[in-house]
């Protein structure tokens, strides 16, 4: 089984310039473990001090928010396309 992971431009400086990579992870915790091993610099950007995914990191599976698919319990399917998207806030006060 293989899934394709796409990263936003803001993260590619932590992946040696790679915007896409493939993973054999079967679920979100497995993908996070894969990122820990493959891209330790990215891991520190997406996880907090307790090792949990930061709340401003959104995960999409085939353009669907993983929270609506079951979150960490969702089982990736062969060919799924996963996107890690950081929330961006801004504006003026």
C-alpha cells in the first residue's frame, strides 16, 4: 500500500526541498511516525512538546478533512492523497 503526501511550500525547507513523498503508513499515527524517521526537522514543526500533532496542522485525505473521516482512526487506502496544511491567521487589530 502507498499513499502520496503533499506538503505546502512553508514546510519544504524542512524536507530538503521535497514537496511530495510516498508513505506506506496505514493511518495518521503511522504517518507521523514515518515523518519522524524521514524528516525529523519537519516533525518538530508539526508536533508539540508532548509529541501530539499541533492543533493548527490540518490533515486532508483526498481533499476531505480527516476529522470528518474519523481522525486518527481513519485507515488510509492505497492511493490516498494526504495534504498537511498549517492554519494561517492574520489581519490587523
